[in-house]
């Protein structure tokens, strides 16, 4: 049975066990400062010895264990981005603080001390400068989540009996609501934008709820803006890939899984990263989004402009079929759009938001104009979270989304007029708005037939 031995002001649990070779061994557990904690651990060990669930300690170090974990678990479960992120956390924060320790010696107390040390550790900077003096609560949460998964495998492999990270106490995390732009601010941004690529990116993000990597990875073969498609409200974009810069190490470890195109290096062989076109992270991210007519025409104009670049550049233009391409055809990375976005905010005096917040503005606005149709909105955003997943996402409803977006944002400068019209329709019989129809006729000559039908109908009412 186990005993508690006091050494100075600390307490150790001591017990005998039979090792994997059938030999009896004595084990001194790491000392703890509380006798109550030692007593709890003593009771736990005795219970495991009695019911046969005790796992003999192994001499596997954290270093070796995490190497096995990455190779046997990570290479099968993680995508390219997750592999890069998780191996970075292991290399930069976990190994430096836990290196040399045995897996068997990691207890809940060890975990608490580990988290405490992380809070005093300066962040390792990569290509982006950290905004925090010490490792942030968000990063610590990711590290603990990763280690919880790792030790779940340690339990499965018989290295430990319980997972010490299960009930880890995380530092308090301040959750700040992400600021977003309202419709008027987005209009102001579009009016002030003189950068063609950024103008297209702003429209795609707001009207189509696209992520920046999806925008920069969009190819013309996935854009349907033919005359017939526009006339029938079928103009659409298929989102099935994204542009991302990932580490060469991740590519070597995982092979070409999910990679569609690896773009040639422009920084020489010393670069540790590669720019790739890859499949989206989740299946729900692969989707078709119907687009407003105005955006379809904007894309047409942009494509014509891009064709003129090709003609001017000649053989120097490398055509990857990208909607957002540089003047020589090279991919337009996120940072290029991000830098242009920062310049636009400064120039136009716009509220400081991140580019991704436009997706949140898009979701909010669509829910507003479709009166809370979450199913249709979720189909556009490609969310996979349970709070946004609803069954039977109807394509017809999402096409109506695009039509409403056209009427509310692109065709009408004031959303309040659209709301007022909705109220009037609910209170009185529907009647044609000739003023609005004439205004639309001036903008869209194709509406002439509609106006003719309206006038003919009015004439028949009078003569009748």
C-alpha cells in the first residue's frame, strides 16, 4: 500500500508496484506542498492497485512522447495549417518548459505550474510581431487543448492512467466583441477605395461572406457571370479552394494532401514557407454562393481590365486563372490586401477593424434583410459550428438572398427606404412604385419590357 512521507515542508507519496518485467519497484512521486493533496493522491494510487487499473511508470520523456504523438497522431489527423500551428506550439512553448520531464511525472499540479510559467513567458515572434508582452491567454488555451489531446493518446497507449490536463485551470481570457462596419461605413469605404484588387475583395467579402484566403484563392473557372446567368439571377461563385502560405516542413511531413497548386518561390531556396492553393479546411467551407447582379457586372469589368494586363505583359504574365492577381499574374497574398486595407482606413478615416470583420458585417446584414433566415445565411458563410448549422439549407432561399442584397445594398443607397417599403407592403395591398421603376429603368435598360407591361395594364384598367 502507499504511504505519505514528509520531507521538510513537502509531502511525497511512496508505494511499491510490479514493473513490466514482473519485478517489484519502489516509486517516490514528486513532492507536493499540501498533505491533503498527498492524501488524495495516495487514495487514488491504492484504488488503482486494488482494482488492477494501475499503470506502471514508464521512462518516456515528454520530448520523445511528443515526437511520437506528432508522427503517429498529428500526421493523420491534422491538415497543413494545424500541423504548422501545433508543431510551432510544441517547439516554442511546450518543449522549452517541459523538456526532460517524464510523462509519468506530469500531474495536475505540474500542469498548473506549467500554465503559470507560460504566463511569464515572452511570445516567440515569427513573421508577425506579437501584440502581447507575454504569451496570451488565447495561446495558452490552444496549448492546453493540444496537450489534453496528446495525453488522451498517452492514456490510450498505456503511458499514464489519467489525463492531467482534463481539469486544467486556464487564465481568465477577456473576450472582446469584434468591431464591425455598418452599411454606411462600407459604402464610404467602397467610394474611397482606389485600389482595384481591394475593391473586388471588399465586395466579395461583404456580398458573398467570403474569407480572405477564399477570395485570394478564387479562380475565374469558379465564377459564373454569363449573360444568361445574370439575366436569370444565377450569377454565382463556387468556393472550393483557398490561398495560404504554409511551411515547407508541413508539406514534407504530410505530403501533397489537400494541395492543388504549389507556386514557384520568388525568394530563393532559403525560404522556409511556400505559397499554395489548397482545399478548404472543412467540407462545409466548400459551397456555391449566388451573387447580386451588380457584383457580377463589377467582376466582368475587372476581368476585362485583367485581360488588358495580360496583353500588355505578354510572355511575362504567368496566368494562374486567379481573380485577384498581381499585374504579372502572381498570386495576391493576404498581406497585400491587408496592407491596402490599412491604407484605405487611414486615408478615409474609417473605424479600425480587421478585414475578417467584413464577413461578420455580411452575416449581420443578410440576417437583417432576410428577416433572420439562418439556414440561407449559413449556406453562404460556410460555417461548420453547431451554433450556425441547420439542416435543409435551400439553394432557392440563398438565390433570394442575392436578389435582396442587390435591392438593399447595391440598388438603394438607404437601407431605411427598404425597411419602410417592407412595412408598407405588410400594411397595404401591393402596388407598383412607378418612380422607383423609372429609376431602375435608367440604370438597367432591360427593365423596359416590365415598364411596358405595367403601362399596358394601367391603360386597360382605365378603358375598362
